[in-house]
C-alpha cells in the first residue's frame, strides 16, 4: 500500500510505501510525521489519499507515525511561530537593504531547522542576515532563492478557473510548459494573460490535454499545406485547424473566402514525422 503525502511545509507530494497496518490507521486529511534522510529532519505531512498502483518514491521521506493530539497542538503553535518569523524576515531584509522579496518561512517540526525562502533578480549577499536569523531563532538556517513558479507553489492562491492552484494542491511533478503546447491546442492568438498563471509563466494545465491533441493531430494536414476537396477536386490551402472538432479552415486563393470543411471531406498526404514546430522555448 502507498500513501500520497503532502509535505505541508513545502507543498510537495510524496508517494510513500507503508505497511497494511499503517495504511489502515490513517485516512485522508490526517497529519503524519516524516523523516527526511538527507538532513535527518522531522517534519509534518498530511495524507492525501491511498493507492496501490505505485512502488513509492525512491529516496523520499520515511513515514514515522501518525500525529498525536499533542503533535497537532504543536503544529498549530509552529504555524504561529512561522508567521512571526516571516514578519521578522521581511523587516530585517528591508533594514539591511537586501534586494530580495521574502516568500515564506518554514520551521521544521523537530526544532532544528529553519528555511527562509525568497526571490531576487540578482545575486544576494545574505551572510549578515543568516547570522542574525541564526542568533534570533536558535536553529540551523537556510536561505533559499526560488523561481517565480516555485513562489506560486509555496504561496498558493486561485487560478483563473476559480480553483486552488494545481501546483500547490496535487501536482507531484511540474514539467516545463513549452510554446508548442500553445500552438498544438490552437491557442496562439489568445491573450497572453489568459495563458499565464500567477507565476507569470505558461499555465501547467496546458500540458494536461497536450498528449491527446498531439495524437489527434497526426491525422491532420499541416498548416499552410495543400489539400484536395473530395467533392469538387479543387486544391485549397489549410489556414487553421480545429483538432477536437475534426475540421480545418481552408482557402482556395487570396481572392476567395475561407471555408470550413470536415476532415473526412478532404484528401491530403500525411507527413510521416508530423508537423515540425521550430519554437521550443520553455516557460519555466
């Protein structure tokens, strides 16, 4: 049995293999304690769901036990300490005139570690700040610079769909989103703001249906290629494609109006290697 666990301090997800006894003792929403092997820190996670179709993460955290009521009270206290630590982080960064934007503070459950996360446009000399934070919080302090996409993941929020951000709720991995995803799904002419998330990058959800579009597109003529209208035998040029509707928009020449025809109403030569899209600029 495998448990999908949300590491609450970092909004990251892990699939952890557990015994049947452990799996039966917890349910979705329960808090658990995790041990991270790289630095031996103990931190808090929350059960998302159970499944048995995965062998679990390699090198991921170990699930120690379910959280007790005493642990849960300690978690609430830790959250208050994190809020106070973040306010201090913001104030000291401003007082030291450091060119950074504080994003979050994560204090480990075991009381040994503190992660202070920020974004910055340039390299930041934060040695004095680290000494200050170490002296104030009596923990081993790490300052971590993150990207705008990671900032959105940590901060959370609602997307334009009205739902909580995918990256902060269930996405275990966040592969880069490329411009090819926009082109393949015929979204190139939409407003840029409708294609970008709170992080300012292309939305992760553009990848969700990409595989389906790419598979269906194999049966379509390439853009700007010539096709033959079966009923009339006339040659036309493809100017746009509607993959889900199984239709293409074609034009006979510059003086003729464009018409929409079904894929079944035209004949053409399918390119053996599919349409080549030269632009592969990633947004991450």
